[in-house]
C-alpha cells in the first residue's frame, strides 16, 4: 500500500552493492511497465502485497534451503549485523539503516551524506553478505496460468 514517508529519515539516498545494482538493472530490462510504474508488481500492474511475496516467494525459497519462515524484518536485522561485522563507519551504518541523528558528533559528520564516492567505496567493499541467484527472475512473482471463474453451487 502506498503511503507517505513516516519520518524525514525515510527519504534518503540508497547505496547498493554493485552486484545488486546489476541484478536490479537486469530485472528492470525484462519488465513491461505499460500497466504500472511499480518496480515489483502483479501481472495486473498492482503493487505486490507483503503476504503474497512471503507466501509465493520468500517462504518457498527458505523451505528449499531448509530454513525457518521469517518476515521482512529479518533482512533489516541481517543488514545491521552485516554492517557491524564489516566495521562500517557508524555514520554510514546509521544513514543506511535510516536511524535518526542522536548527538552533535553526528552533525559534524553530516558531510559524509554528501560524499557519494566515499559511500560507494564502502558499499562495494562490504558487498551484500550473500550471493544473488544468477537468475534474477526469481525476484518476481511466479507466473501462474489464468483460472477460469467458477460459480458457487
């Protein structure tokens, strides 16, 4: 569901590792945006619902991997842990995670938000923390055959 950003920190630049940027570019090049401008959309051009993404994509992938079901917040927790393990500077960690400024030192380091080269170097250095599948079509909903409507008895 579309909504306005909850906080000022929700509107920010997003730095992504080169392998993810390339996967998204490949995914976009194979999409038909005639029905909608959503990056990830249903066959009717509507936004994907969280429930359907979990049920149709994430949970089956986790099952194949022998992992327990989880929700989207697991990705946020993983990212925070990955950033810490790789000793990403706190300023970048807070910016990438969307955390608010907390003290005067943060204000002094505000210039790092504008230093795109510095951010990209760190982003490339740490990568994603996992390997993306070679087939980027796995990022979308599975194709399903149309079901003929049925009348209730």
